[in-house]
């Protein structure tokens, strides 16, 4: 399935669920062309994706370099992404072009950074399914009781 959500769509979770999205299936999230004015606007999106994306899902995208405001990009990315359950890798346009066998005729886009992030947490849907299964097992155990010795 492919879902496109405009930034103006409001509640990301509600929009996705109305289109049949489930956090119990692997997903790939792509952020493209989103006008991010600040780090906090990206954090809102990252938090929503973190809640919705199944463990082992991926988030790929670009960030304007000016929203990082950090002299140490490594510390910044680890703090921001890891606090939301993602292991992240910054990749260059040149690396991607080389992996596709394409030669870039101009040097990279230096006003944006590209990233690939892997979800390390379970989604809210996965946790809910686990909770329901746990309750079911507990109830089954209570009904069967213990055999007397």
C-alpha cells in the first residue's frame, strides 16, 4: 500500500488509520519536500512515526541543515533519533548515486542532509496486540487452574 499525506492533513495517525494503515505490518516512511521551519516541527513528525511504525520499519528523508543548529551533528542526530527509538545513519547524495550506478553532474545538495533511520521500538499497535495476548493467556491460565498434587 502507498499512502500520501500532505503536511496540512492534521492528525497523521487518524489520516493513516482511515486509509487502512496498521502498525502491525512493516512499513517504509519517506519524508520529502516537507517545509520544516524548526527542529520542534520535525520532532512532532518523528514522534508520530515512532508511535505508528512497527519494529524494524524504516524512515528515510531529508532535513534542512539549518534546523540542526548543532556544531556536533553526530551527537545531535543520536540524541534526537535515539530518544524516539530510531537508529539513524546520515548518507550523502554521492553515496546513494554510487549505489545506483549514477554519476552526479553537480556536487551534492549542501543545504540538506539525508538520513535513513531504522525503528528499534515496537509500535503502539504491536504493544496493544501483545497486551491483549498476555491478558488472554492469563485468563486461560485462571480458567484451567492448578492441578492438585
